[in-house]
């Protein structure tokens, strides 16, 4: 995945292969499991390759502080 590396057209297929084990683990999680990823490109690729909406740690912290 690796940030901009995975967005390069010449590296996209390799990026998909690198992401495959992680994406499979994410898809196996129970419904409602929160998937946290700090990097914007990581969140984008996870959301592109799976039905999961990822969260940034700051979102979770903000929600926790609001309650």
C-alpha cells in the first residue's frame, strides 16, 4: 500500500498484492468492528478494496471526548 507508491499506475498491481492479506483479514472481521488507519492513502485503499469505512484515530478520540 505504502502511500503514494500504491497510487502510481506502474505500481498499482503490486500494491494490490501487498494489500491482499490485510484486506482479507479486514473482510473477516465481525460486522461493527472499527477499522482504524492513520494514513489517508491507507484508508482510501482499504475502502476501495473492501466494504469497510475506516476511521482515523482522531475521529475516535473526538467522539470519546464528546461523550
